[in-house]
């Protein structure tokens, strides 16, 4: 696995901190949970892009909804942007 595949897999598995990846291996593991297997990381890695895309879509939808609600209150685009 590549460096990016390992980091993507770890993030997909919920490990945001507590590790260091050097090159193509995990060189430091300080998380209290056991280190996941290479197979688990490899399986999770391709899913990370979809997770990020879903999070970005949810954020965009929330912003659009908030904008619509503020506009319905009579605020102009400039006033909304100032918020």
C-alpha cells in the first residue's frame, strides 16, 4: 500500500490521530485501540474518497438551506455574506 492509501484507510476506520505513517508503513501507533490489520486498512482506503465527498455535499446542502432561511427573513445577499 502507498502512504496515501494507508492514511486514507486509517481515517476511514476512524483513526484521525495517534499514528505516523512513514513511506509505506505505520511507524508510530499511540492510539489506545489496537492497530488495524493491513487487510482492514486496504479494504477501507478506497471508501475514504466517498466519505469526504459525502461530508462536503452535506456541508454544501446545510449552507444552502441556511442561506434560504436567512433570505426568507428578508436579508440581502450582502447581509448574509457579512454574517
